[in-house]
C-alpha cells in the first residue's frame, strides 16, 4: 500500500514540476519578445523538456543504485508539460501591461 501511494505522489510531483518549468520558460520568452507569441515556441519547449526528462531518466537508471528509470515518470513529465502549455496559452494576455 505505501508504494502505491508514493508512486502516485511521485507522478503528481513530476506533473507539477514540468508544469512550472514550461510556464516559466514560456513566460520568459513571451516577455523577452515583446509579448509576441509564436506557436513554434510551444513545440520547441515541449520537445526540449521532454528530451531533458528522458535524459534524466536514463542517467538515473545508469548512474544510481537506489533509483531506476521509469517510463511513467516521462509520461508524467509530458502530461505536466502539455497542461503547462495549454495553461500558458489560455492566460498569456494577462501579462500585457
């Protein structure tokens, strides 16, 4: 029972971290480029954070003894990233002064 609870909490943490990561990156680019939004950024950011998460999982599996790579962590990262992109696109105009 504790493993199931921890596993669910772990995935929620992955989703939240990647949600925050994507939103911070998108906000930076949005403000830096004069509040102009390019949909290409969404794809670049999504692919970048997905690749980052995959590399982290591979290294975690190869370089640590107490941790292992988990495809469900990558899936949680992807879900958090997609939610983050959707969220940012829905609120981006609120950052204009």
